[in-house]
C-alpha cells in the first residue's frame, strides 16, 4: 500500500507565485487534513475535510485554499506565496475523527 | 485556541536509560495520542488512549491517559539509538471541529550510544 503520497517533496517559490501541493491516499479514509510544521511550533492544522465536497478551516488557514472532489485527493493551493509560508507541509488522513492519523512524508517549501 | 504544553522540549540521554515526557492541557480531551517523527519523515502513531486512567503499552513504550482528562505521559524504557526523534502528544475533543487533533510542540530525544 502506498498510504499517503505527497508531491512535490521539495519546492522553491518566489514571493507572489502560486502552486499546488498534491496529496493522495489509497486507504479509503474519509478524513484528510493539511498541517504545517515550523521549528518550535509543532504541527498546526491548516484545512481539513471529512469527506468529498466538504472542507473546513483549521487553525492557520489564511493564504491557503483546498478542495475535495474525490475521497482520494486533497490538494492544498497557495494563492500568492509569501516568505511566512516557508515551512514543511504534511498531509494526513484517517477514518473520520479517530485521531489515528496516517501522515505523508512531507513537502518542504521555501518562499524567497 | 486550545494549547498543549509538552515537556521537556529536548532530552539528551545515555543508551539504556529510561525516558519520561508529558503533556498537559487547560481543556479536557476524549482521546490522547502519541506520535514519533524520525528525521525527514512524517509522524507515525505510537499509542492511542481512549479512556481516562487508561494505561497502554507498546513494546518498551508505556502511555497513560490522565484521570482528569487534561494530561498524558509517555515512558520509554531501556532506550536504544533508534529511539532518536521528535515525540508529539496530541489531544482530540468531541465531534465537529473539536474532533481535530491539537498537537504539542514536541520533545526532541537524542540518545548517546
């Protein structure tokens, strides 16, 4: 099983550019989420989804958009990248609200 | 918003020593979880706790769900070099947006052979 797959693993952007981080899971999980990890800050929830067509904001949603057209995919869009969005981004999935999250390997984003 | 206080922030220990870390919150949770993150990887679930007072083991790891529902601890016995990494606690509330996990800031463990 592939589990949770994130692409790309590394990305460098210039301020103002847009991009999409891809996330796909093959475990038929209803719940999917995006976190960012910054040094000394732990993992902070950006957006989450409890099923296809349903998304909601987490703790730090500003500057990010998500959509959930299928159970498998949950892309994260950066609309106009800023240096403050330099971070490691993790996608995670689970059966709805179990808390037993499966994480991807992360996408390391640098915004210059 | 809700916050978890995880301590210590970092630990440097000798191989074979026992390790203890804990997490406290001002809010109650219905689930406590412990994750480990290896360098360059995503976190992996170690232990999940679902009942106040519950004590659960996974090999050399033991975790407890505090009776007040506001705290949890993780013990690692007889540490080995592969225990190196960052350990995160996480709390989960009841349904709706409270069903999302709140993570502590992590305990970075270093083990000297």
